[in-house]
């Protein structure tokens, strides 16, 4: 059973997905807007196009005639996916899921209005004046996000009225796609954040990974750990919410469903229809299958009987501090000397300030001191520097 998979987006998550596919004998064509992206370095073939150009996207699909299309990023003309499904191509998780979740408006309205899930209060704005009105309605502090972005790009935290104009500029400059609409969210006073990796299979069965805790800065994750400490009643609520929203969106795949854990319960935050950046902690061998292996198996329709939590793990990002081409990495020897650890360098050809270039991974037995394991992994990541 060899399938041709068209991967749309070729970052570090896509790279690990390609490796998982090739270990099961599949063929992958990696697509992105620039050459030699991480997933392209391991894929069977690659293409460089603007995926927001619908005609260019159609041409690539026609050229390669894939069995399966797997989106990895948001900046894609996802409405074309419905046509591809009609042509008999499997879209992951489904055309509806990809189209809805690439747009914060669609997924938030689905969660809050159609399904009645608990979310932060929110409004939309399409101009600076509407943003000012939205901030007044929601109240300060609040968070401003582009409708289409990832890893915190274009996100701003408004602490006072003086922050509003810069927030509008950030959303316009750093958001992905061609929408000028943004979302204004009320600030949630949470105790912690978790990602619940949710696996929906073609047979209709839904499985959940052990919850992953994470810390974000500038809207982008810095460390993640598994398992996260979650009260059983809160975990049940989160699982029920995740099951509802993924069932509504339909399809088979892995989903990264994010939640805030508050004194008074669980708040739905966001959802990604693909492996999640915080889920890179599963590369530390925390589970019997990493999130990328799970995604691959589900995409191919292979059965997953169970997901087991085998050990504790932590991931900590390795960031660039400056912008330059063809980066090199110092400190690998020192970092690799850390017991029970691993390092993944993504292979990005350009470094930028605070760009995620790699990840440090540490593991230990279940029940270990998780705070100490987080600090150990952060120290390990700090040993690696991104240089010209």
C-alpha cells in the first residue's frame, strides 16, 4: 500500500511527518513558498509555489495527482480542498476541517456559537477604528490576533490604549493570508495551558494522548512537557470539548486542541488539524507513537489500538537571536552530554530573531520531578547557540 502524499507546508513539523511516512514506505512531495525548507530535505520530491495562489495550487495537484493532501500551515487557498475531495483525493483531516481551522473566525464561531463551548469573549475588527471599539467592548487587558497565523505571528497583548495602534500594525504585517480582519480576545486569567492531542480515526474511534503542558512567550511555545498535571474532572471536560469540535469538523487525523485551565474550569482556546508544535515533546519517547507517527498512521487508515504514556518528557526550543543565512550551531557537544536527552536541529536555511531553529528533549521515568526536568531541558537548550 504505497500512497503519494502531497504535503502543503514544509516546516519542522512537516519534516518529522515525512520521516514517519517514509518509515512506512510512502512517497511524499513537500511544498512550500521557499526552496530547501526542512521537510523538503527529506521528502521524495519538492515544489516551490505560493499556496495562496489557487491556480498554482491546482497546477501542483494536477501535476502530481496525489492520493492524499496533508496541509501543515495556514497560508493555503483551503477552499480549493472541496474540489480535490470531489476528485477523489483524501484531504487531511477533511476539506471542511482544513478550511475551518485555517481561519480563527470559522473555528471560534463553530466552537462558541454552534457547539456552545466555553471560550474567551471575542469580537472581530477590520480597521483600526473597529479595533479600538473592540478593545473598548472586550476590555483591557486583551489579546489581538490575525485570523490566519501560527506560532504567535502577529499576536499582541494590549495592556493599555497606547498599545492598540501597534497591535493593528503587528497583525497586518505578520499575519498570514490575505484577510485584514483580526480577532480581539478577552484575557483569560488561567492557571495553566494544555494541548490535548486528539486522534480521530477512519473507523470513527477517537483517542486522546496524555495532556501536554506548555509555556508561551510572544504567542509562541517555549517549553512543553508530558504528562501535564490536570484534575480528572477538567481532563474529562477537555476531552468532551475536543471530541465535539473534531466530530463537527469531520475527518481522520491528529488535532492539537488547546485549552486554558482556570480556577472555575476549562476554556477552549484554539485548534490545529495537524501535529502541534507543543507535541514535539513526544519525540522524547513519551508515548508508544510520536504525534507524527500517529498522524501518519491515521492518514493511511492504519489501526491504532491504543496510545500509551511510557515516560515523562520535556521539550525546550532553541532560538536564533539574529537574522542571517545558512546558520551553524555551536554547543552541540555540551548539550549532548546531558543524560537522557536528544537534540533536533530543524535545518532552516535562514535565522531570524526568536525563530525556532531546533528543540532540546529530555526524558525520565513517570512520577519524576517535572519542574526539575523542565529546568534541565531549558539549560540544555541554552547550551546551543545559532551562529553565522
